[in-house]
């Protein structure tokens, strides 16, 4: 019962903070740290919190109580706030189902988290740390996984840490689209998942089925996706011999925090594999679009070339997880329905990508930047434990982080017009002796956009790729970095360091402002792309779900924008000027 109460309080605390940030709820300040939230339903909640530099309330979960109630529940909180959230009964009903899925996963996760301290986690590899993380920091229901029940969560969710074999199918070459990096072929891809014994058995299986190796590509499928969707929705292709089921075999794989990206746990140095999962998790159905499959390998290779050829990026040790191959099977019927729900066109495919561990020297480690704002149940931060191990001061460590992580992302946008959706899963921090020494970029299929005036549009070797990428004016594109890394990563890192490590948010953003200002001295920065401007847009993600609900759509949902807020970087810069007289 205690853990159940705790996960409910945690979700309410997160929800009050994010919904006030998105200007959906308004909390009234009663004293230095006490607040009242009065809702149109008549429900009144009280809690302790502090206001961060991002105009964001950090609510202390244990202090939440409801007027006239002996206990509080997350479900009742959302029912009480229904008018403010502007959800119809249909949407609220679906939201509550997703909420219960997320709370179920939170319960399992909390039991694990209570057994481990942050100072122990710093010695783990980055993939293991992922299985302890609480999920997307902005989206309220970070582990909704609509479509899965308890058995699937216990078998396939990252926090369960259960490995499993992949299901394999043979697909006739004219029935899919694919791309291969140089010196990659069907046999080399199979060797990424099959040892010599499994490979021998694989060929014997093909012989028994009278299949010629050269007639097919071989595609791994998530075992749940096979039984729930592929076996039924592609049955015509199966009966016609365009898809042939081969069964489960090969190395064991573990899900990373994104669920659909799988790590080879039998041989961790081998390629990661990203597979579609037709479940709703956070903002979208987790399929794999076919749009970028035939340029994916070339795109990652070009970005790596830029990182190696550019003197600044090369000096800052900016690296890329190369996509080594991609395959996608378009459904023969759904693909003819122009505005069919996007999930029907993202059912079957795979992306093979280098693992983070394969990019490290013996004395290096790597973690997703989304790990940095983790706090253990005793309120100790992972970033604090890392900094302590590094022997640097907090200010020195942060300066190094901003130089090695933020500046490469900023430079790619300013010089090349490349906009990465730089959230905590896509950006990997490389460290040597716990000191930042580089950054690794990944996941360019749909998470990368090009400025309409990018110099890459004119490069002959990039034209085919440029035609496929979404293009935006540069001042819109910069929001991908602002929203992805500032709002979704650094906002929470600075708050956690304030809470757990007693480091001022003003000092945090002063250091980042100084690093950016130092970069700006040597580069031409248009005013609309300057991160030191006074105001920045307030991007809303939860309000989108309340508005669009849970019905199908032909396109993935996009964020909304609220009123501007004063940039923490601007405030940090002003703070520095005041300190310097």
C-alpha cells in the first residue's frame, strides 16, 4: 500500500508542476513554499513546492493533501481537474486507462529503485542505468504503453530487465525497401544476431523450407509484434510466400528505455536493433516509418563525415552511431489508403545501429543525457555522484559538459542547418574518468530536420538526402535544440542540482551562457538564432493529448506553443554581469 500511495503522489506532483508550466493549472502561493490549487470541481489541493528558473513548480510529493480527504489518488486528481484540462469524458476515460498502465510500471520500478543508491549506479554501464529511469520527464504518463497488459510489461518492459530472442522472417527482396551501409549485407547482419552454431541451424532451416538465401532479406521482428499484428495483418503476404516465418532463435536482446531499441545482451559489442511496436507510449504509436529507410544509412554516414571534417566538431570529439542497415515492409493494402492511420504503415521493419559501447575506448563510459537528472529515493542525484567521482568542481564539470555536448548541437544548427531533436535519449554523453570528453549523436530517422537555407542543400552528395528531409525556416528549427535539450534535459538537470547538490540555477545557466558567448565571439550568429535572447517559446506537449485524445490520425501529433517565458540563459547572463559589477 505504501508504494502504491507513493507512485500516485509522485504522479500528482509531476502533473501539478508540468500543468502549471503549460499554463493549464494555476496554483496560488500561500507562503514561502506552500501552495493551494483550487479546481473548478470544488476540489482543493495543498502542497509544498519551489519555483524554478523555468517558471516551473517543483512539487514535493510527500506534502500533497486534498481538502476534506484522508488520501489522494492520481485518478481522482485528473477527474477533479477535468474542466481545466478540457478533456471530454471519452478522452478522460482513455487517459485514465493509460494512467493505470503507467502506475503499474511505476510500482515495479519503485521497488527496484529503493534497492539502489546513485553512488552505486555511477559504476554501471549506461544501458543498465536506463532500466532504473522514471521515463519522459515532461509527458505525464511516461510509461503508458497502451496495448500491453501485465504479461507484456513483465516480459518486455525495460525496467523488468528480461532478455528474449527475436522472431525472424524471410521477406522476398521485391516486397520491401532497404538500405545497407558499405560492406554490409544479409549475411553480415545475420552474424550480428547469430553465432556460428545458430547460423548453421539457420541455413539448415532455409534448406528444409526450400528457400534460396539470395531471394530474401531476413528481418527480425519483436515477438509481441509478430503474434499481435504481423501474423494476422500480413497473412495474405504469408500465404503468397512473400513473407516466410522462420521462428525464434539467435542472441538474447534487452529493451532500452525507448522500448523498441534492443541491445544484444549475449554479445553487447554487436549492433543494436530498433523494431516497431504498435503501442501508444508517451506521444505516439511506436512504429518505424518507411519514409527515411532508404536514406538512413547515408544520412548517418554524412553526419559522421561532417563531424570528422569540421575542425570544431572533431576537436570536441563529436561522434555518431551509424545506422548500418534499414528495412521496411509496406502493407500492400493499407499503403493504398492515403489518409489511413499512420500506425498501419509502420508495422514491419528494422533498423540496425551501432551500439554506444562499440564507440568507447577502454577507459571511457557513456550514458544518455536523460540519465543525468535521476534522483534516488534518498534524493541523491546521479549527476552529483558522477561529478564527485570526477574530482572536478560542479562548475568545472558543467562547463566541460556544455562545451562537449551543447556546443556541437548548436554548431550543427548554425553552420549546417541540421536540427536534431536533442532529447535525453538521442544525445549520449561520453566520459573519461567521469569527466565529459565527447558526445555521441543517434536516431536521425524522423528526429532530424534541415533548415530551408542550409548549406547542405547545395552539396551534390547531399541532394538526395535533402529532398527527403523535412525543412523549416532556421528560426523554427532552433526550437528542436531549445525544446529537446534545454527544456527536456537541462531544465530538469538544473532543478535536480538545486535540490540534491545545492547548486544555484542562476549559476548553472551563467556557465552555459558564458560557454555560448565564447562560441558566439568566433561565429556569425543571426539574432533570431541567438540563445541569449531574453524570451523563448513555451512548448506544450501534454495539452496536445488532452486536445486530440486517443483516436487514430494519419500523422503523428505535434507540440503546441504557449506564451513566451524569460530565458534562463538570459537570466544567467544577467546574473554574471551583476557578479562582475
